[in-house]
C-alpha cells in the first residue's frame, strides 16, 4: 500500500504506523518548523502528539493553526523531567514504531520513509545522520554528523566508548521500548535518559542500525548553557556507573576501560565550560580528566590552550 494515500486513522479506526512524540516547553518559535517538517514527510501514515509542559508562550495556538487531525496537543506537567513527557507521549499514542523529535529540531522530508525502509530490513532501532546547526554570536554554522557505525552500538561499546545515537534521529519499535520500561524518570538521570535507554535496549539485544543520510537538524543554541552541560555530564556519569556496577565480572581490562571512560566524560564537561567562556572552571575539569587518565595527550593540549583562552578545534 502507498502510505501517502493512507486515510486518517481517526476515520478508519486503524492505528497509524508511526507515532511522533514532541515534548516542548516555551519553544513556540521553533515548534512551527518542527511540525512543518513532520507534515512534509513523504511517508504520511503517522500521528504526532505535542506534549506541552504548560508553556507560557503561544505554543497552543501554533499547534491549533495546523488544523490537522494527525496532530494533537496535550498539556502535561513534567516537573523538569523530559523523560516523563516522552513516556506520557508513548502512553497516548498507538503506532507500532515511535519517533522522537525535540521541538527545536526538525527533519528532512525522507526521514520517515528511509527509516521505515531500514526497519523493514530487520532493525529494531534506526538512527540517521543530522546536520548540527550551531548558533552563536549572531552567526550560524552547520556541521554534518553521521552516527554509528553498528559496531559502536553494542552494549559494551555504548558503555565504554559513549553514546552514538541521537534522540531526534531515531525510529524505534514500540515493543522494544515497552519491554525495557521506557525512559527512566529518575531525577539524577535527567538529560541522559536517552543514553540510558539505548544502553537498556542494546543490553536486551535490540538490533540497532544506522543510515548515513543527513535527514534532520539538531540545533545547538543559546539555551544550551554551561549549567545544562555540566548537569548532563554528571547524569552521564550516573548512567555509566549504574551499568558498570551491574556488570557480573569486572576484569582488569574493564577497570582500565572504566577509568578511561570516566576521564572522557570529565573532558566533555570541560569542553562545555570552555565553549561558554568559563575557562577557570574548565581547567579544573581538564585536570580531573588528566588525573583519571594521564595517558591521553589530547587532555594536556586542551588544558594548555584553555589557559590562554583557546580551544582544540575538535
């Protein structure tokens, strides 16, 4: 069947194949572009639920203006835990496949079509490439990022090498998410609940695949503060220690890998501080990374450049 000719699920009483969950809070200026990008999909058998954390801007009128029965808005107080909004969206949608879209991100027209095709080849989760749109000092830079490869999505690699999956770039089978209990809403995992979910899925044997195509945009803007970045770093530490602590056997090799992973997490936090001009704080985290893993020359170079207000290019 041609999904482009699918009738509204409300008319025929059949669940759409894809449910799109968009959590949002005071992002009306971005939300219209996000919803436009969903409506522009070449694959049209979808429903979208906007989970609005009682925004004080004109979010509700932005959604109402679309006048599309496939798009619904629900007000839900998540108390600062975005995982709660995503879980609530899951509970109030019906598609066999779920896609998540942050309200300040957007998709390109073939995202759902190509993602569904890849799922049809046997994958449980598909992640495509994204254009990272970096807005700073009134300017705009774009960098294409391709995630994966599949060998990086094993449980061990996700744990010891870090996350290689982006939430707004994912299509995942609902049954897989439900089998692991959805997103963890624990407060100290907040902002790393997606990484936690990918680890749970890979641990349970989910088949994770990647598409090299750039099929969406991930926006980095002034709302991504150093405070939020440090909170994310701490949450990643919590996720790592949780899964590492549950490993049945911790050999000398895994202990070495764990120490290197902790250092890399600290280094990433230092980079966030550096990007926000907080060089003194950044130096502390670079030194912490060096203390954990003194064998990585990159840490020393980053610290040296940071002292002079400069940074590594990557």
